[in-house]
């Protein structure tokens, strides 16, 4: 039996979401932008209903929702779209600010923009994975256009203080982009109340389909489109909308919000059970903890640990027989996690780290299996060292 504990990489699509999408694949297949006959109008209405559900779940209005192919496209649209709009408007602001622990879907577009006239400042994080607000405030100058920060880290699960960060941005006239790929459907998020200008999300991180996401944009904010060719979505993102996927994204978010509190409580208890079993092995340390032992606020379904005294490659080779876990982001392609090295872990320690991502399907039996599998692998590797 293989226990799937990699829900940060992707989540299984909820069967109810699959059912909600089903009629729109073939039975109702019209293009929502045709609008010259009833089936097309029905498709358009389904899209608008889904946009409304997405907006309500995340605390904004339907007009804010731009459907994308996922969070990566949404991040690119947010960052590049804001920069191009600033150029067009003649704004003197150019600097972009982010954290060293961000996902590559933010860091890579920032690096691209840095090569095209937009200087980038990356603020370090503390040992617990959180940004020091004083350091962040110092990085926001009169030349700063935008700050991009991840709501919930995709590897160590820590939750950045969005309300405090948004207040800093408002005081400096800086746009705030939040990558909420790991947060939407898992923690409370109210975009307008928090003062977030742009928010990215992905369907497959919250029990929805792959291939769809959204960028939520404060309506009065000017954003240059990155896809041209049809004028869809009020000219903000061209391309025929995949109606089944949009319907699935709306359904997934509503369902995730409905069971969020109960799910977090259950998975948090299982996560604590997992940590208790791993801690007893000795030489196992949680990533995202301050030197005084205090843990940062984090996703209830996340646990990331470093196992001392073992070879990381050998550890994961043994674990993959029974566990679907990772040593970092699915985008890291086996390289030591830059997030963990940013926390002060060596490359060897980062390679010997395990990210556990629990989910709706996770059971107490899965946790027992994980503890047993890790214990056996660690004992074997330490004896042979």
C-alpha cells in the first residue's frame, strides 16, 4: 500500500467536482463567447456563476476574477501586467520586492523583469520562515512598484502575516500581490478586507481540476494583458474559456471552504500524531521553527522535517516504496530545496528533509504507515553509516 502524503504537489479532484464538470464536456459544449444562441448563453452563465462563487469564497467581487490556466500564469500576469501598465502610465516606480523563499513561479518572472529594467530586491526570511516586518518595511522605498509574497509556503507551510504586510504596502503606496496557491481553500482569505491588490490561485491545490486557476485583481487596478488575440475576459486575458474547468474551480473552492474548519482540525491532529512518532526517532527537526523552539503559524496539513545523520537520496529511495512524499517543491526536480537553505539548512540537510502534505483522504492508518516507514529507513541508514 502506498500512502499519498504529497497534497502540496497536487490534490485529487473531488468526485463532486468531477460530477459538476461532466455536463460541460460534451452535453453542453458551446463557446461562452458566442452568445448568439441559447447553449452559448448557458455556457456564459455557467462561467459567470463560477466567477461569482470564486469571488465570494475569497472575499471580493466577480469582476475581479480573471480565469487563467493556473497559478503560474496568474503570477506572470500579475507581475508582468503591473510592470507593463506602470511603463505605459509613465510611473517612476520600478522596483519589485519579494522574499527569498518564494516559489519559482514568482522568482523566475521577477528575474525576467529584472533583466528588463525592473530592479528586484529579495528580502531574507527568519529561521521560522517568516519575514521580519522591519526588514520588509525597509525594503519598500519610494521607487517600489509591487511586493509579491506567498500566503502559505509550499514547502514548510508557514503563513506570512498578510494583514500587517498589506498595511505596510498601503502606507508606502506599493501594490501587493499574494500567491495563494497553497492557501486558497485551506485558510480564511478575504482579499478586499485584507487590502490585497492581486491574488493568484490554482484549482489543483484545493481538490479541483488541473489546468485552471485565477488571478483576482482589484477592479480599478490597471493591468496589461499578457495574452492577446480575442479580447475575452474584458480584454484582460485572451483565449476561449474552458467551461468545464471554470465550473470545476468554482465548485472546488466552495466545497473546500465548506469543510475547511473541520478538515483543518482533523488534519492538524493527524499532523501532530505524525510529528510525535517522528520526534521519538531522535535527530528529527521541524523546519520552520525559531531558535527558541517556537513554531510559526502554518497550514494544518503540513509537516516538513529534516532527518539528521542520513543520506537524503538513500532516505527518499527507501521511502518511495511505501510513501508518496517529497523533499521539496514539485518544481525543484530533485535539487535541494532553496527554501530550506534560506532557513539555514545545509544542502545535505535540505536533501535529507521530508515534506508531508496531508489531505482529505489521509487516515490514521496512513500516519502509522508513514511513521513505521520513516523509522525503518532511518534505522537502516544510521546503522550502515
